[in-house]
């Protein structure tokens, strides 16, 4: 009998107890095992010794530990869910109050919002999510509008007259494109070179480099559609530079097929120095006429944040001739710097190359920078200057100046 009890204890300890410790407390397992062991002891042998009885205290501890783990897990999950729900309700209240809160927020974003260390950080994170959602909505709206326009064009193209006209336009565009390519290809052999200096990357920020490349792309388009285009050289253009990356963004697959010369060499290594002329607004020498035998260099930089004299200093270090456009000679300059954008420079040089007329070339200067051309009569120029002074300084300032001049002349007479 004792051997049977001992065997039963071993079976329970080896199978039931580890199973209970691993899987937590099961409601029907504890009473069943307890009643089985007690019934066998009571029926078979009522005189069991205390040392041979089942250790119920240890069994209770094991079962309670599993139950406490399950309870703690459920409580933590409930607490986490209640916190997320509270945070979501708070964000909804903020959104209704007019704060910058996104309409849709995921659980991951909500968790990141709750982990923000301070209130200002939470506001910044919500503003970031709000702007991100707003940009997505704007992009979707633009895509829908673009899709509607495409459908409208397809409907219009389905008509027979529109099909004929569209085919003619496509044929004309393809023919003109071939003609432009042929001209540019000829300019690479027989045309006059025009150099863009790409050595100012360190002087500009990423945004300024992007603006510079955008202006160069516009200028290249003007040159391509010209009657007598330049042979464009991009000198000091290094691979994997900011310039190079921005060019690839704009041209994509067409960058390798572009009819220009892009090189890492300096222009002094390609062309003779006596033919090079660096165009800069800081030059003391004014350009009088366009020389078809010269090779003009344009600095590839924006005209706002670059320090004065950077291009002039570079030209002097290389021992090159410099020149500035005669803006004050032909234009009644109003205000602002005399620096022009790269696409404006391209249009001016192309017009000078084709016509040699400074008045026609300087028409591409923004009208806000000058009042008119100097070739007008003198009395008209005086009227314009008086009008500018009146608008700038006011009538009262002009009266004070006249009174001061009158008093000053009286003092001179007294002396």
C-alpha cells in the first residue's frame, strides 16, 4: 500500500506539477488532483504518516504564482488599452478645439506621441503628423485633378477632328525636335563655346544649388531652341556632386543623351587663357561689344546669397580677363543688385550673338530693376528721376532739401 502511494506521488510530482507551473493555474486541475490523492489515502490507508502526505502548501504556491502572472498580464494589457483610449480621446478634444491634430492616427503614432518627453515635443510631433496628412491630401487632390484632365483630353482626342489636329501637332513637334537636335549637334563641332563654372558648390547650400541647376536647365532649353546655339561646357563638374545629382533629377535618362560637354577639368586646361573672358558683375571693365572669337565664362551660382567678389577673385587667381554687362550705360537703373539669373544671362548672350543689339538683349532684364533705357530724351529722364525721388523720399523731403540749399547759399554769401 505504501508503495502504491509513493508511486502516485511521483506521478503527480513529475507530470502534474511541472505542467501547472508552466501553463498557470487551471480551475479544474487543482480540485481534481487533490481529491484523487486524498480519496486514495483515505480509502486505502487511513494511517498514512505525515511525511508521506502530499505537500499541499507547495502545490498552492505554484498554482498561485501562475494565477498572479496571468492577472498581472491582463491588468497591464487593460491599463495600456485604457491609456491609449484616453490619449485618443484627448487628441479628439484638441482637434475639435482647433489645434493642429491629424484626423487619423495609428496606434504606433499614438504610442510615439505618449512617449514624447515634454508637452512642447508632443505639440511638435502632432504638428508634424498634421502637416504630413495635409500634404498627402493635397497630393491626392492633385492626382485626382490630373486624372480628370487626362480623361478629358482622352475624350477630346477620341473625336476625329481632334485626332487629326493632335497628330499634326505631334508630327510638327517631332520635326522641330529633330531640327533643334541637329542645330545643337552642329554647334558642338562649329559653334562658339560657352562655359558654366561648376566650382561654387561649397559656397552654397543644397537649396541654392538646386535653384542654380534649375536656372541652368532653363538656359539650356533657350540655347537648344536658338537659331545659332552655343556649345555648352559644364567645367569642374565632379561625379556624385550636388550639381551632378540635381542634373540627374531634372534630366533623368536624358542626361546621358544631352548634347553638351560635361567634364571635371577646368576651363583653363581646355581653352587658351587669352580667349577666356569671365563675366561677373563685380568686374571694373565693362563689356562694349560681343566678341564671337572669345569664350565667355558664367559662374554657376545664385544671385542672392553669394558674397560680393567671389567670381572676380577666382578669375584673378586664374589670370583671366573679366567683363561686366553695361547695365548702367543702357538702363536707367532703379534699385537692387546688378546680378542676373543664369537663364537671363543665356537669353542676353544669345540675343547679342544673333543681333548684336544691346537694347534687344537687355529686354530680358527684369523690369522691376530699371525705369527705362537711357536713349530717351533728357527731359523725360529728369521727369522720371523726379517721380522716383518723390515716391521714395516724399514731397516734404524735397522741400527740406531746397530750403537747406537756400540757407547754405545765404551762409556762403555772408562769409
